[in-house]
């Protein structure tokens, strides 16, 4: 089977999911051409697993002071260039087109009448899941940004729909957790704002991963390390940390739950997906939420115990087998069989 697999690269969550399924597809004998969009090509890093991947500009989101800025997003994206990328994308020779919220592959297939499978967290939003912060723009973005003929959603709960558990990249480790070591990944927040919140907690060790990197750190402190983005460095620090403070995306909180790290999320303002994720985490009692960088909430969270641990099964393997069968029909019994392999402990 020859597959064109599009991945949205604005953040790292979609790429993390792609890293989880890439080796499974290869083992199954699929010939996969990966296509990434959403950031400059030079800003992708450690992409060897994807081989000779394709790149397009695609579309992306612009943020300011921790929230999505619709005007800046509209001004930043070149619609004519996007239309050209959609029209000139060669889909010939592929047996299947898959999109993880990637708009170039999604729209190229849609305009040519080619059936497309959408796999990702965003495809759960067409179902009856917890939703917060819904507005016209947010709803339309989720609906039309990367449309698919068949959507296979991914979430922390099935909500009685065709939704699978998270695809986890990192294997379970035997490392003991250091409760005073905290990973911080808030790429849409200003580094000075992050440092102001963390500075009082000198009894803890914070590893702050940020696109701005260490050059942006204006005041060195013994308990805060600001680091540039590095997958390998992040995995090393993540392995034995006791907690994760991050925006309310999907993949990193999923990895934290899988590894038993306590979780505090700060959703982007006016971002429907992240606000909804925060609501789901709260309703499912899987993590703590703060809507602003609040040192009082951070203090309570640091002093609190651990979050629940959910060991997710090999979802990437299950999805690969489903894709390779070629029928592309979502049976509820299959969904239930995958969820039945999850193991939760408090």
C-alpha cells in the first residue's frame, strides 16, 4: 500500500503522533510519503524517521500573549500560495491519503474527490465531547481547516463515539520520578512571563523548553534551566521528572498521563481546542488547569500529589492494522476493544 500522510507541523504534537505510527506502518510494509506543513522547513528537527519527506508552507496559526490572534493569522498566511500548493500536489500513484489535520493534503484530496482519512485529536470535535470557548471562527477552523471523508478521533475518553485513546511515542520507563523536577513546555507564552511565575519556587528544578531557547533568558537562576527545542534532550528530562506544566495541547498531556507525571495545563486564550482539552482534563479528573500564569495555582499544584496514571495500549499498531485492511469502516466493537486494553491507576 502506498500512502500519502500529511502532518500539521505548527506545534510538535502532530509530529509526535506521526513518530509513533511511522515505524508501525513501515513494519506493515506500507510505502509512506510524509508531507509536513505549518512551519519553515529549517525549523523541523530530528526528522530522520520520516525519510525523504515532502514539505509545503501550508497554513499555520499566529499567537500573541498566550492566545490565538485571528488577524495576525489571516495576515501571515498566504492564501494564494496555499491554493497553488493544493492544486499542484501530485496525488497520483497513492492508494490512500491520510491527514493529521494537515490542510494541503486534505484539500488536495477533497477537490479531486479522493477519499481521505483524518486521524488525530481534532477529528473528535465533530462528536459529542466536552467543548469550551466555542466561537464562530474556532468552530469553522476545526471543521474546514483539514477536512476528511472519514474522521478517526483521538481523545482521553471515547465519549461513546468513534474515538481512540492517544497514540503514545515514548515507551514506559522504570525510572523513578523526581517529584521536584518539573518539565515546562509553554511555547506560546513569553519567556519572561514564565520565569516570573517559576522564580519563587527555589525548592524545585524547572527545565523550560521553549522555541526562544536559552538566549532569551535574561536572569540566570540556579533552579531554572531554559533550553532550546530538542527531542532527545526533552526525552531525557521527561523520563525522570515528576510533573509537567504545559499548554493544553493533546500529545504532551497524553504522554504525561501514560508515564504517571502529574499535570498542570494552561490553555491558550480564545483557542477552542485547548480550552476544550482543559475542560476534558478537569471533568475526567486527569489534571489541574490554570487559565493564566498564576503563581498561587502553581504553588498548590507543586505541593499536591500525583495525577492518575493511564497506560495506553499500542494504538498506533491498531490504527496501522486498520489502515492496511483497506475497508476503512469504523466498527464500534473495534473501538471498544482498544479502550478495554487501557489500564488506569490512581
